[in-house]
C-alpha cells in the first residue's frame, strides 16, 4: 500500500526532526545584516574550545541566541478555597 509506506516515512521524518530540534543546541543569528552559513561556521569554529562552544565569544562577535536559556517556568497551582 503506497499510503501506508508514505505514512511510515512521514512518521520517521517527523520523529527524527523532533529529535534534532530537542538536542539542546542553540540557534544563533546576527542582527542588522546579512550573513552566510560559512560566516557563522567560521565564527563558531573560532569560538569552540575543546569541543565546547564559548557562547560569550559568539556574543562578542555580534551573534545573538534565539533559543531560550531555560524552559518556561511552570505556574504553581492555585489553592482552591475549602473548609478547614
């Protein structure tokens, strides 16, 4: 069945895309101008020390992270009025 085969491939593609998106890597951009992937890769490589990215170095080169630093806080539950 072609539709079943397509559904399996689509599911595999979505799962792999979700896995890549949740890898913890940040996304970066440089405001106020055009840049190429090669320019970013050059700055990223210059700011990588011992296989670890120095984010402050990238920021000093004008790059801004568009990924959140941490997950959004979960609101604390509101106690419901009751009898004591």
